[in-house]
C-alpha cells in the first residue's frame, strides 16, 4: 500500500491535515474544478499518450507524412491541437498557392479521427444519457459534482467546472443529479451561445426558510470546445443534443473523405480564432479568468498535464490573488526529494515546465496531492468531504438562539435584589453565557 503524500507550499501534510484543508477550501465563497484528459480516462477517454499510440498504430502513413514534411520532429509527439492548427494553416496556404493538398488533408483527417475517438467515452452513455446515473464508470464524475454542489453554504454561488476535454461527462453527471448545467448556451429549439446565461442562477420559488438556500445549477466552462458544438449556418455556434451529434461523429469516423467533417467546434487554434469561434472561446476563457480573480476562491485541478500555455499563464497569474487556494492532484509527482528533483531540469523547456516552476515557488496557496494513484481522479472525488446535514451558519444560528434564550431566562427568573433567589443561576453562569454569545458573534 503506497504512502499518503500531500504538500502545501514547502510543508508536507499528513492525511488528516490535508483532508481538513480540503474541507475548508471547498467551502470558500467560490469553488471550482479544472479537469483535463486524465479525469476522463476511467470513462473510456484517452490521454495524449494514448492518442499518439493510436495514431502510430492505425495511421502510421499519416504520421510519417507529418515527420517527412517537418510538421513533426523525428521522434516528436507534439500537442495534437497545435499540430491540427499547423495543418489548417497549411491547407489555407495550399488553397492560395494551388498546391497538392492530398497529404495534408489525409493527415488532418487522421488526427481528427483520433481526437474524436479519444473523447467519445462509453458508447452506452450516448445511447441512454438519461440512464447515466446507473453507469458505474461515471460514478466519480457524479460524486465530484454532487459533493461540490452539496458543500455550498447559504448564499454562496453554485460551483464551476472548467475542462479542456471535449467529452460530455460533466454534462451527463450534472443532468443525472437534476442540476441545470449552465454552459453559455441557452434556448430550447435553437441553443445559441449567449454569454449572459453565465450570469444567471436558479432558485426554488416555492421553498421557505432554509430550503430557499441551495444549489440548483452547475456552471460549466469548456475551454477547448465540445463534441456537441457546431456552426448554425448564420455565422454563430449552437449546441446540439448528443443523440443528434452521435450519428454525425459516427459517419465521419467511418468515412475516408476529409470533407465529411461535421464542423464540430473543438479546436481553438489560431486559424479558427480569427473566425466567429473567437467569440465563444474568448468568452469562456474570460469567465475562467474572472473566476480565478474572485476573493476567497478554491480551484481543484485534476487530470490536467499543464501542457496548455494559455491556461497555464492564467493559473500562474491568478496566484497574485492572495485569497486563491489551488489544490493540484498530480499522479506523477516524486514523493522523495520533490523539489531537489524538480530543480534538476536543466535549461531545456519541457511541456510541464510551467508546472515545475509553479511547484518550485513553494507558495502556501498551492497544495499538491499525488504520488501514483493518490493523484488520480477517483482519489480526488473520494477525498472530497460529504456535505454536512446542517451547514455551519445554521448551526451557529441555532446555538446563538439557544444561548440567548438561556441568558434571557436567567435575567428574568433572577430577582435583581437577591443573588440567591435562583440557586442554579449564578453570576458565573451568566458571564459564561455572555461569553459564548460573544464568541459566536
């Protein structure tokens, strides 16, 4: 059995200390999670290494073309999104110069297929999304959403979930729990992107008293797009139901024709950013930045390899917010001599160089949980505390009410002229009651 490992800044934490810190962090005023590909691996998703294994096995000719034409180095396994962006730019330039595009189109076709296959997850979820709560592979996602939402205190905002994934695991999980998923799209028959929907919430107008407080929605920011985002024909982007998107994806995966691409908005490259998709991606990134700048905020990171420079810069910049708490689950962290091993990186810039710099800073705002399976997604969801039956504010209010009644009873039942009129109501008890009330306030 592996040892527990967590560190905050430069100080190692025991399991009890870490759980206490996490329990306090997720009850801050604002809470959110940032999930990468690793968080979806248990539901059938692929991480970057899996995608490259698929490409080299099933699309070897296209990978060779990329290397022969300097899109990739001899042994390089680059970022798929950056590679697709290079190919998109090459296509546009090839159209201008009337060059032979056969190899470029075939390589782009292969990369798109690999990315879609990596994000499809379990086929059963597409066939019966209304039965998602019964799918055991989605248990960890459902647990994450339910515990983030359940730990919200009266008056606090609903939790956020940010993801670089294209899959629908978070949407299916929120809907399985009956939570309204606010992702920037609104409408019934025409779900167009309207960023003002991020500023809306939900409440139960029939509820009274404590029942008026609660979380009925999950805010979702998909930083790289989604399998169900598509152009709507008028220059904008709409969201389509998963049952409508799946046939389009299946048709493309079965086709050898690059032109069969259904136009899904999942690649935020430079060539796409100058088009209308810039509005959607820019707005979602802005919401992420705004969330990180809020006072008393906790962001939990899992399954994200810190290979997206844009997202990395936002996270590092956000640490200028002194009230931000960053909790990173990192399976690959070295339990023995962590900072000594991180310092020995040399001058080479590696994909996770930003992460190493972040850890080397040893900021008390940054807590890392990791070492093997301790950094996996299911460990995160198991570490999150169960929601309390009664929130702290309500408990304090009840205790204050009890003490006030006690103090009033003492004052009323004890005659002012006789300290002995009520033997069990001594000045000491009165002082203690007053002190307890002051402590609660």
